[in-house]
C-alpha cells in the first residue's frame, strides 16, 4: 500500500496548508479519501493520475472534507473521463452533487454511482478480489465514518522442495497454494503447512477522522498496519476537543496503543498552532511509532 | 477603483492558475466578482481582508465561477463574521448554498441575503450613495450576467477665486458644489460653470464573462474606463469559441473598440495554450489599450 496525504489540516484551506484528502494506492487501485477544497490541485501537485481514481470515500459532510468533491467530479468530465466513478459517503451526498450538476447544467461524461451510508454499525461497502473496505463508525457532530482498507491475503507460497520430497504431482500445486492438504497414493495426508509457506502478510489501513476519542473503534481497527487518527488539538485544548467532538494527539495515541496498530499517523491539525512538532511529542508519550502526517507526505508500507 | 484579479483562467484550477475571481475596490468597499474553487486561498495570498467583502456577484452557475463560494461563505463563519453578506447571482444559487449549509449542519454566524437574478434586461441590482451596480445580460450556455460598477459623480469643485470675485457668501458654497447657480443681490445670475470645476470623473468598470461575441452589451458598457472581457480562445479557435459560446481575444477587442472603452483587460484563457502573450497581440490588432489580465494582477484606475 502507498499513502499520499494531499491535505491534513482542519477547518479552512490556507496559503500553505490544505484540508483533508488522501490517496491510498493498493495493488494499482487508487482510493481517494475525503475531498476538501483544492483537492484536484493537490492531486496535480502530487502527480496522481485522475483517471486511476475510481472510488472516492467521504467521511462526513463538513466542508473541509467535502467542498472539493464537485470540482473534482467536474474536472474528470472536462478531461473526457469515461470510466465509472463510485462515491461513498453519508446520505445526502447524492442530492448535493446532483443539484450542483443540474444547476451548472454540466452532466458527467461517465457513470456516477453513489453509495450512501446510514448504518451506525461497521459494514463492508466495497470488495473485489484484492481489497475489502469497511466503515468505521465515528462519533462527531454529524454522521461520520472512518474507513478500513484491507488487502486480501494472497496465495500461500509453494514449498517446492517439500512437494518434490513427497513426490507430489504439479497438478496439485494450485491446491496447495490455496491452502489444501494433499492425499498421497498410499493414503497418507500431508498437511498444507508442510507443503507451503505463509503468504506475504496482507496490509491494512484505517482512516479515522473526524472523531472524538471513542474506544468503540478498537475492535474494528485492531492490529492495523497504519492508523491515521485525527488529532485536531494538543493536550492544552483537551476540553475544546471534548466539546467539538475532536481528539487530541494523546487520545489518538491511546487508541493506537489499545488497538495494537503498528504505526500511527497524526493529522487534521487545528490551524491555531504555529507548528505541528508538538503533536508528535505528545503522542509519543503514549505510543512509540508516530508519523507526523503533513501535506505532500507519501510513504509505502 | 482598484481591481485585483485572483484568477482568470477557464475550466479547472491548476497548480499555477486559478479559475475566475476578482476583487473590485471602490471607495473602501470591496466587491467580490465570481468565486471559482480556491478563491478563499487567493484572497489570503493577495492579502484581501475577508471582513471587508460584503457583496459577492456571481456571473453564472458554471463551476469555474462558483465552486469556491460555499467554502468562502463557510470560512467567513469560522472566522466569526457578524456583518451581513449579500450574494447576487442566477436563480438557483440560494437553493444550492442553503442545501450545502443544511447538509453540513453549518449555519452562518451572519445574515446571508440572496438576490437571485432572472431578468434578461439590464437592471440596477445595487445602489448606495457612492456606487451603482447594473447587470450586463450576456449570451452563454447558461443564464449569465456581467456586471457594470459605476461610481456616482462626486460634488463639483468650488472655484474659490471666482466665488470671492463675485463676493458670494460662504453659505452658498455647498449649493455651488451641488451644481446650483447663484443670484447676486443685484439680481444677476451667475452660472454654476463660472463658480465651479467639474468633479473628479466617476469611474466605471464592466465585467463581461462568460459570453460569446455579443454587440447587445455595447450600449450598457459604453465609455467604461475598464472593460474586462473574456477571451477564452485565440483566433485559430474561433469556430470553437462560437460553438461553446465563448469569445476570442479579437472579439473582445472588437467589443472594446465599438463600446469606446478606455482599456480592455483580457482573461478567462483556455488552459490549452502554453502562454498568454499571444492573446494581447491578437487583441491589439483591433484595439490599442490592452491589459493582459493574470492571476495576482492588481491596478488602480
């Protein structure tokens, strides 16, 4: 997987910082997560191919996660896109986009599919042969979901030496890769573990923004490789975080610790602070593996 | 008057260019004209005070003139604005903004007044003691208006020497400034022109975008000091301009010439061209006083 953070600051776009948007690449598929104003320009700056984005996930209908969506949809049309585009987000998103397209008299050159979400329970909203995406219900001022992206485990790796040792015909190799045991001519059953190695571990990425500190997410995101968790405020503003249903850097770290994730990425910083280094320092008091998210940051895992 | 061009490129925001938006300052009032995506960031970059903008004029409901409006309105709220904001634009703009505010559950901290336009005739839509604003009906693919901003003429300037020569009492001075004649004690009437000078000429600015070449605008914008006229295409794309109801640089110049304006500002350039210098060259073949509009350009007149 490869994560590119296009924007990770709260509230309003500014000269040097951008509202929330991210691109997650999994096995050559690009998933766009949230779409604050200016996202299409950030996509250009980060040299992300518009045509490879087929799925857009919107966490909630606040402007700093949403206001770039209609422009992105329109630009896709201006570029002559023909591939289907799927949009996942809270109920209302379809009405909002369709009204804008209607008033601008600018229909899309491609099919636009809306997947409106209303459930308060985690649910699978996308699945293909390689990736599965689930919602992570969050607690914010409006209906909000985070998203969990999981690679499906690949095939097991054949232990050729072992297979040859048992004199197994190559016709059985695919069965072994699929996890099956093999029965020899003499009736002996060879367990799969003796004939194959574990597959490359399937990676997972959990996006949690915006949300107050909420332990309900832990069973859903448990053991994720990367957790992006909003940290709008520092500890000094903890009461404000509680009031506005946002989290502090320490609270993000507490969730990361309890969910046993490998790495925590911070973001959604309030623009009231002069720098963001302090967010990392505060989170690291709780959890060791902290990555300070920032606009333009991109990394593979 | 002072014009600041925040963006003057067609279609989509890009890394280095912005869709249409301008700020016109007249006697300490700021008028925002059109509001493409990213306008609020351009306002910041150009150090324009958000709090001084009380009137926003939207020409038409195409994205590159509109998609920054909801973000601008929302940011005004986040900054705690309390002053009334007036929005002028085609019918539908109110429904569009209100639906977005409803879905984001983010009401404004200030009163928002919508002035929806439907007329196909030029009409006065704003007037105070110093400025008058009229619509300029344009021909484009959707209902579109340009806007004519006119300063009201100031008082005439007293010719103190002449007034003293005729021994006129200072009590009459205001009457003279207002354009009145003065009757002396002996019954002689002194004409105002002998007692005063013409006021500083009232300036006018005409904004015409987007539109096909349309001579109907000429009587409305005649003698304007500055005409901003869209020039989406060069002469080589004249058929495309006709088809998409846009203008070429030469057509913009032809309107400027026929309307006898003092200066023509070009803009709304298609992003298909590598540079914009050629627009000026082509327009100057028709009309001499051409200013090549560009993002960040600001000038007083």
